[in-house]
């Protein structure tokens, strides 16, 4: 199953990369590729795409004033109700780097962590998003890691029971326990 998930994620990643080659400011493609990069453990791309997406969001507008074109509905969703997932992708990307965070990257990770703490109401997140948030809090670089909050999220939303029997979910729960013994 993991091989299938990685293969499907790789195909999605490549399609999104083609979309971004055509339009580097495609907000939906940036957000989705950042999320897909976290699945593929491509921290550099997840971090870069999430930072770019957050930079574009304040000035993003639909291209047609009377309505949104295909793909723009997704971009609007990321600007509003899916915004926590963009911040999670940024933090998760930092956790997958094979190098220390550089100054501006670190500032962005700290800012995203602060945004998530202030605005992401864990009980209102989809269970999978709440699990991703717990994982990124556990796997972010050591000095930013917040194991207590990761475990609080798992307990508050009942994620142990929700994902404990699911192979993919259990893998993420195991990753939290490994990062936060």
C-alpha cells in the first residue's frame, strides 16, 4: 500500500510541477505540491512552496471578476478554510530537511508555528489534518519541537483510536512516538 501511495503522490507531484512550470504563481498548485512534497519527504520543496504560497495569498485574486475559473476555487479554499494545511506543510517541510534551517526559513517556520497555535482550533480540524499537525510538531527541528502539544492534540481529538488500526495512520503515530519518546 505504501508503494502505491508514494507512486500516486509522485504522479500528482509531477503534474503539479508541470502546472507550476506554466504558471509559477498558481496558488492551488503551490499549496497542493507543498502537501504532496511532505508525503514524499521532499522537505526543501515543501518548505519553499509553502513559503511562496503564503507570500502570494494576500495579493491573490480570481482572474475573472464575475467568478472563479477552474482551479481558482481550490486557491480560494487554501486562502480560507485550508490555510492550516499550508502552514502545516511549511513546518513539516522544515522537519524533513537534511540541513539546519537558514535565518529567513527559521523565521517563517516560527511564524507558521505561532499562526497554528493561535488560529488552528484542533477540534475543528479534519482528523487527518489534526494528525498532520501533531506529526509536524513532533518532527520539526529539535529546538522548535513541541512534543507536549503533539500528544495533547492526539488525546484531545481521539486520534489514537481513530488512526491506531489504520496502517498509514499507525505509521504517523509511530513517527510521533519515535520523535517524542
